[in-house]
C-alpha cells in the first residue's frame, strides 16, 4: 500500500492539542531569545539515565562470553530523505499537493521499485521525500524521483577515449553502479564514435557527483600504462621460464601484468600493463633477459623421426618444460604440418649436451610396432566386450593398442619394453586363433537375406548355435551380397552348406497371389482351419497366408517351391470353386473365371448383364484344355439346376410360413426345371410315390464306362 503524508492546518492543530501548555507556549513564542533557548530541557533532562548498581569490591566487570560473540544485526531496510528545491520541482502547483500527476508518479514509483514514499512540503515550498525499503529499492526509487519529479540538467565531461571502457566496467556493471549512486543518466559514445565527451543528465547535485566519479576513474587510469615489446619468438621460453615460473616472479616483483603469447600462437609481441613505474621496471628486466640470452645462447640441430616428436613434446608440452627446467635449454620442435625432422636446442653451451641426451632418451623411450593379424580375427582378439584386450592393457596400461578396420595388422605404441611384451602376447593369441579358426564367404542375393535370418533371427541363430560359428549378414544399406561365416573349420563348412541350400530353395521359391473375395475366406479356411489344414498337410512346404480380416483384402498368398505352389494352387482353386457354387453365389463368375484361367490356362468370359445372349460363355485356349473347361462348366450347371429343382420340390410340400393366404400366393421367380401340380396323390388318398425307389422311378440306360477321370467330374457326351 502507498501513503502520502500531507501537512495541513488541521493536522497541525491536532498535533498541537496533544502538547503540554508549557510546550505550546514555547512553540508559539518560537526562538525569540537566548533565554528561551536556555529554558528548553536537554535530552538528559528529559530522559535521565537509570542509576547504576555499584559492583562489590574486588569484582571486575567481565564481558559475557555469549554476547561477545554475537555480532550486531544490520537492518535490511534503510530510510533516506531527499529534498527537491522549489526551482527544481517539476510539478509546482501547491494547490494540488498530494493529488494530480505528482501523486500518480509517486504511486507508480512505489509500484515499480517496491520502496515506500512519504512526501511533505517545506516552508520554502521545496519538496521533502522520505524513501524507505531495501537498499536496492531505495536507490532505484531515488533515481526515479530525480528523473520524474525533478527538472533535469545536463553536462559533459571529457576524458581520454581509452578510459571510457573503465567507466563502463565489465558487462556495464560499473556504469550501472555509477548511475544508481548519483541518480543520473550517463551516455558514453560508442567505440566507433571518435568523440571523447561523456554526457550526463540529472540534478545539479547528481551532475557534480557523477563528474567527480568519472574524473577519478580517468585520473586512476592516467597513472597506468600499456607497453608492447617485440621479442623474437625463440627467446620467449627464457622469459616465461619452465612452467611459467619466471614470468610469475617478474609480475610479483614489479607489480605489472606481463602477457606472453603461448607457443601455439605465432606472435612476437609481449604486452605489459600496470602503473607507469611498474611497467617501466618490468620492461627493463625483460630486456635484460633477452639481451643476455641472445648474447650467450648457442644452438645445435639434431634429426629426430617425425613419429617421435610427440614423445619429445610430451603430454601438453610437459616434457619440453621438464628439459627447460632441468637444463635451462629450450627445445624447438617443427610444427605438425611441416615435414621437417630437425629439432633445434637453444641455450648455454655447457648445458646443451645434457639437454641433447634427454631429448634422445625421450624420443627413444617410446616405440611404435605392429603385429600381423587377419582383420577378420580382430574381434576375436578383442574378445566379448573387450575382455581379452582388457587383460593385456591392465598389465601394461602405458601401451596403446590400435585396430584399423580392413587392415591385417595391429598397431602398438608405448614404452619400448612394454611394447615388446604386449607384442609377444598378441602374436601368441593370433597364432592360436589361426590354427583353430577359419572363415568363408558366400554370395546370396540381398532380397533373400531377411528370409535367411528368419523371424526374430530364428533361422540364423539356430545355425550359429548348432555349428558354433559366427555369421555376418550385411545390413540392407550396404547392398552387399557377401555373407561371412567365421569359426571352427568344420562348423564353417557345414554352416556354409546349410545356408547355400536355404538360398537355393528360396531362389526356386514362387509366390502367387490369388484374388478371392474376402467374404469366402472363412469358409475356405473351414471350422478351426480344418479345410486349409488339409491343403497344408498335403503340401507342407507351401505357406498359405490369408489377409487379416481388418485389412479387407481379397489377396490370398501362396509361397513355396515352384511345383508345390502350382499343386496347392490347383487344390485351393477346387475348394474355392466348390464353395462358390455350392452356396449359389450369383456374383462369383469373376473369381471362378480367374481360378480356371490359373489351373487350366484358358480364358473364360461370362456374359455381362443385359447381353443379347445371356447364356453364352466364351472359353479360349488350347482345344483339349477348352474341352475340359467346358465339361467342367456344364457339370457345374447340372449340379446347380438339380439343386434348384430339389429345393423347389421341397418348398411345395412345406407349410407356408405366413399366416394369410395372400402370403402363400406371392409370385415367385421363373423356375428352371419342372414341378408336378395337381397330382393324384395331392388331391386324393393315394400314396405319393417313393422317389428313391428304382421300381417306381426306374433309371434309363447303363452307366458309361472307361470315362477319363477329370478333376471337374464325369465327362459329358
């Protein structure tokens, strides 16, 4: 909540009513003379101290051990009072004090900063503002008050351009602190702006404070200097010293900051910063070291194999630092991109011999060797999850073992003695593996790879476990037809034979899609799969796949050896055909035509609806196949018609299902065949003839003999 304190005549009278008569009289009289001032009570008179109890004799006052350790707590809240003179007030309307824009501004400041503001009017019509809250909130509120309730003035201060960055500080922190401290707005020119003028806006008091602080920063920097010395790169190690000890001592001794570029940076400039006296002293010492080394140092050049340079350098250059520390000699190694093998030693003549010995010792302390091993054996040498290799590296941790894919060698790197031991161990492992292991490669079309693997890897895992071999089938993205088999020689040959047999079988495999309406699939499969099981039992090598009912697909897939698929296709077609006609499906002509074309290799065309000759079916193909197809169609027609006649005869003797006569006399479709109406046994008491009796219904003619068997039924003549 915000509050604005306004001192009015009423509040003054209320305050006065609470005073004693003597205090009222003194307040009305005012400071008229020295006597009145003397008559006013002092603080001690108004608040006399309590009497102190004297300590017993011989007892000294001692501090409390607990209270002596307790540090006074500093309040997190502070209170500051700011005075804005009348001439600097932005809102000067006395009648609207505590109201209007000024009150709105105060409320907004309290809301933004979290500080509490109380305003009062002084006798000189100046504005007194008491701000309370946390330190940061009070400082922010002060800045807002100065910028929004007080008229602003501006001024400029000129300092050297190179000092501007010190006014800004790291990430602008110094500038923000200065603006809060002085309640001003400070604008510093951009780096590309050549101007050295810094503009300050705020109150007169804030302007003076800000100018003073900026000039102090500049004066402090005037005492500092920056110098750059160009010294040949080869002498930098003598200035920094081993492990940068010497340059550290120079900085501590002179107080200046010395920046020497690292060996990887090809710069000769050494930068020294600090106060002028400190910089001058550091420059003298550096120059002395440089001139002394340039005068006394000599060099020798030696040839060291390029592959051994890294051993002379050591990890992170530690070996070079060791040599410099022990001998005072700098070792210069050619850069990595250079083909030179020349190593230069620079230092005092009497120290070069010792340094050269150490260089050769470091260069020869490590060696690189290789072991011949077929690349296909690498993973057996490494072992499962690196177990075999871990046993070697644990004993010789300084030896680095490298396997390169596709190369028939293993590279060893490390201390000479350790490398020799590891080399012997790996050679023994390679000899053992070569004596008891073999490999071979077979070529199989990539389209059969997934069938060799099997569902969930069942096929390939069985082969691996049975023959104790490792089989690598390339992934699809490699598009390679080479399958690699590794392991025991006998197991490799057996696995190779089995894989080639599987591949040959799959190459001879045929996949055939049959288009059968989905509504017939259940009947073809039969109850609990009995019907399709008969076909599968008869042709065990053929896989029959029916689509999922949810897919609503008419495709039934047969996959297996070519001859077996043809046989099972014929069997499947016969089953389908019988089902279609047994259930009197009027819309099965297309499926029937397709099945006959697959089995008999003929083209069967049924008439379309509305054709001029609706009973004409056209069969095209070889004569003997056409005759067989026509016989088959006629047999089907005869079976169909006999079923129709039998069903209509049964319907004549069945009691109508309806309850009215009209339902019995509903017209029926045209009947194929004949129906006996008004027969004697239908109207009289005569017994109806037994249709199964050969006496009452004798057969005509004798059965035909020597007829050629056909899958479609007896041949018609």
